């Protein structure tokens, strides 16, 4: 159909929707074939389709913003190293460069050119599929250890052909397998990535057959032009100006960090400047610029243009800068394994800017950073006696878990829910199947959600022990232990998090610890901030929270001004007296 045909816009929209369905099937293939729990159970992945210039046209609904928004640049890096003219059908490229992929070595990116036979009988590249996932181990010293350079964090894979004209580079596969602790899971995940892209390529060719397309150029132009226009229209509804915000996070070794940003709304998009950013640190909290870009853009899009699809053009309307060499724009070869701990905080920083332009449209702060349980056992992973070393099981398991999100302007926050990453909690049965561990309890953490007219989401409490009565290790990357999520417009902060041995011994939130045999680990996850004055929360809602065990009788009285029994019966007279007293003060 001619581009100027009256029905061409409708046809292009149908094909755009079909393209999104193609990449969603690509992502679902990855979920269903992946070996590692981060992908199979938690959905820690991304998938996308690109034009021949390396511009992302569509992303899958399934996946995380940190992956897809930073992976958006990976195909461009591949094209810089291997021009399109030097690629062949059957080629597949692999990389995990944190500065060219998704920010740390555990995220492996696969890029596959898709070829199509034209009417002249010649096969030509018509686009690319790329996907990424988080492997459970990449060697090195782990997500957070004593690593001070990226070289210590695992095997570093530059852009390389892992399949050359259909033939697997077995030397490379063997090299990767020899450098990781879980070779079956890691190599299995790599083949899943390759298969996922192959499915994407097949479905793209099916779509192009159906719509009789020789190339994607016209469709790409439609997608990118309309995405840019829609993004700018959404940004245009904001009050122009520059808005600033600061947020302090725990940092490391008792030294907090303050993240500062200026967000400027202009006619051609939004510009974000992180200023006075903390310098690069000697621990893997450092964030490559691609990851800073990813979560900055995501935070803004959630508020400003949530319905505009993510692609090259919509992301290009949000431009981010951070001081070179800072923790938000770290240089190679800084350690970056735990870049998500700081990176996931950036949407909250953006929310603090945007509430000045949208006073009623921005949620309170949430836990934001993940509280994943990276648990391990065996030689070098826990403090074992010589006798224990003979029988201890060697394992490395990653179980995704989350605190609460911030309350929203019109409803409560979500409990035990990962935002902004969007990954799912891993069922305890999966963890217990993969490793000799017992999860003794997993429950909502009472009173952890910040009080407000709308309550912050609750964190959760988990207790874990060894099933074989052996020491086991944990490598946490937890934040919100010192500085909890702040409330919004009179809402109270959420509860801070905590990690300890059940006998009361506190453990460091950002360092490896060994749990002695016979002891249990307790992880208490933070809650989200509340929104609005707690005394404006309907007493019936407070009573329901008390009855469900989400809020204690004491907190109902002291924070919400509601006198209620444990079974949810409200003392109307006492409640009126409490709330009248607070209003008078």
C-alpha cells in the first residue's frame, strides 16, 4: 500500500501492533525455555526488534525497563563493530559489556540479524532482534564482594560471533562454561536467548509475508514519527520550567549518598541533569550511563507518557547527563555488578521533580531497590570447617523479592511488589527445590507501609535456614536500611529494612555474610511511603487493615487516630476524640 494511501495509517497501526505481538512472543519464548530462575520465575529479561540502522522499533511487554531501555543501544554498538554488509544469515552475536549492554556482566545480550528473500531472489537483512537476561552466575567475586574493578566481577564478553553462518562457536561456549559456577544454567540461558531471537525472526518474516513487505523502512518511519509526536504532545501538557529534587540513600560503609537532579521541561522534550553526583566508589554500586539513562527515562515515562510505546524515538525525547566519572556515569573499569541498587532509585528522584509540575499525579517513594536473596553454599561461599567441607553441597541460587511500593495519589501502594524493575517474586518452593534451604516463613511485615490517606505498600519478612544444617552465605545489595522511603503530601515514611541472624545479630546490607549452621537468616524488607494526611484515611479502611494484620492496633491509634479492636470493631467516640485532638493541634 502506498504511504499516502487513505488507509495506510490504519494499515501501519495494525502492523505496529503486530510487531509488538511478535516481540512479546519472542519474550515469552525466552521465559519458557530459560534455565535460570531470574528469567523463568521472575521475568528478569527484555526483548526487542530493531531496524537495519539499529533503532529499536518495539519492545516486549514482558521484561524490565532497565534491561530494555539500556539494551536499546546494544544493536548500535554491534553495528559499529561489524557493519551490516559483513553480516550473514545464520550469524548471532553475543556481548555482556556493561557499557554497551545493560550495565553489568550478569546480563548477557544476544543480537541476531534477520534476513529475508526479496522479489529479486536475493536475501537481505531487514532488521535485528535482540534480547537479554540475567544469568544466575557469571564467575568472579559475585554481585557484591570485594571486587573493585569489573575484571574481578566475572567473565567479560566483548561483541563476538557466537554463531557464524549457522555454526556454533564451541570454543567460546566452552570458555564461558569454564568460567562460571553454574555452567548448565548459564549455557542453557544463552541458547534460550538465541532461540528466542530465532522465533522473533520467523514471526517477522511471517508478518512481512502477510502484509507483502519487502522491508521495514516505511513502517519504521511511521512508528518513530508517531512515537516522537505522541511523546512531545504528552510532555507539552506539563508546565514548562526547571524542577529540582534531592534524595539521600544509604550509600556504603556508613557514608550516605545524595542524588540530586534538575529536570527541565522544554518544547523539544525533557532534559535531566544529575549534578554534584557522588564519585565512583570501590564497590559494585557504580552505574554505567546506559543504565542511568534507562531508569531516568522509565521514571519520567511512567508519569508523563505511560501509554506511548517504548522505542528509539520516544526514548530520544528524554535526555540525561551526569558528571563523567561519577557513580551515575562511571567509567570503565569500575565495579558495576550491583548497579541496580542505585539505578532503581532514579525514578523516585524523577518523581520528586515531577510532582512540582503535576501536584496531584505522582506517587510517594517506594522501596525501589530489589531485596533479592543471593544465597550460596559450599567451598568459598560460606564459613565451613574442614569436616563440613567434605559433605557441604555447592550451590548458587538467586531468589527475587521486594519491599513495598509508594502509595499513589488515589490508592494504596502495592505490597511486596518490585517497582521500578517489574520483576516477580520467586516462589519459595523453587528456591527450596534448587538448593538445600528451608524458607521457614514469608509474610507481610506489619506496619511497614507508611501511614497516609493512602497507605504505602508493605514489605515482607522472610526467615531462611539450611536444610542440611550447614553454614550458608548471603551476598545482599540492600538499601533503604538507614533512609526509608519518604511519604508524599503529609504521608509518613515507610519502615526501613533490616537483615540479621534470628538470634539478633545484625548483618551488613551490602557485604557477604556467612550464616552459621543451625542459625536462621531473617530479612525484613522496607515499606513504601504513605500519601496524604493519615487522619484523612477512612476509619473503615484502617479497621480493615487492622483486621487483616497489615496495621497494628497501636499504629491505628497513634498514626491514624482510629481506636479499633483487633477484630476490626471501631470505637467511634474514641476515634472522633483522637482525630479532633490532632486537628486542633
